[in-house]
C-alpha cells in the first residue's frame, strides 16, 4: 500500500448513510464507529425513531461520539442523502441480478479514495435496515455493490459492525497506510538496535557462559555461535536489551555471592 497524505477535506467528504434503522442504539453505535476512524458525517434516512439523537441508548452507545450523533442529518429519502455524492457503495452481502457489480470492500475503498483525490464531490457508504438490508431500489441508486469478505457459513454482521469495518478500510485507503498513528504507542518508544560493538561483546559473553556451564566446547565449536549470531541478528536487540542479557550472562559465569566475595577480597 502506497503511503499518501490525504487532503484535509477528504475525510469530511465521506458519508455513512443508514437507511431506516430500527434501533436508535444502533445509530449511536454507528456514530462511535465513524468517529473512531476519523470521520464525522452520518446521514440517517427515515429512522423509525425520529428523535433518535435524544434517545438514552443511542447516547450511551455513542460513548464519546455524541457530537457525531447530534450532528447527523436526518432525511426522508435516499435521494436526499446522496445529494452531492459522485460515488456511492451499497453495502450488501450478495449481488443483485440487475444491480451494479459486487466488489469486495478493499477495492471499493481504494476506488473511493481515488474518486476523492480526482473529483470535488463526495463518496458514500450506504447501509440497509438491520433486518432486511438494502432494497433493490436502494442498490440501484449506487454505483457499486460492496461486500465485506466474511465467513460464508455465517456472514451476518450487525449494522454498527458493518459501519466500523467500512470506516476502517476507508481510512486506510485515504491514508495509504496501515501504520500505527502517532500517539498510540506510549510505552515502546523506538529505541534503535544495539551497535556492532555491543553485539560482539554479547557474543563473547554468551560463548563464555555456555563454556562455563559445560554446554559448549570451544575446541569443537560446531555451529552454536553461528546460530546464536543468526538469532540475535534476526531479533535486532536494543542496547537496553543487550545490557539485560549481559547481566544474566554475568550471573551464569559467576554467582552473585562469588562476585561479592571477590570484591571484598580485593
């Protein structure tokens, strides 16, 4: 995947459209799913609960994304929801005889990212009702049918899950990367690998330690140290990790009590 820097407005030009959702709680969950992936535009078509923004379950499920829930648009028809959209994906698990071609999600999000980079209008991911999904008429209003690859024996995702997966794939396509974002890594800062001199000292101590315990015969070395070098070159230990291992090896070579006695004896 090629890394690209999306324009600031590209995330704002992606809509997640929910058609006739039955439960207000699912709208709240979808708002949370959208926000966690960096999006904010949620459009709700003919919701069963017209006052879903104030619904206690919806607010509870939004958990930190109440702003997206409150800012969501409520419209009467899909045509209104798609006004200003140039590329719409009907999220459905199966193709329709007279509908657009069924394509897997990752290809669709790549196409959506390309559309946003080349055009000025929006893209939309359209989701049907919890019980019956999208109608054929709704699908025909979209440019592509989009499937989330799932277990063929049980491919049913609930509404918020589907929104989450689509939002995740879309933000990957827009960023052009699956890299962890800055700020997520708090406890494992990128410490560089130890240098050659430190590794050579580690190898010497390792060989000394395994000789002391009788595991290694320097007169007949065979491939032990070759394999040890291969192991640590693959692991790329940091200086901190090398120092830790050197401490362990020092204890193997000479016990702590012996080392303390040697210091006292001068």
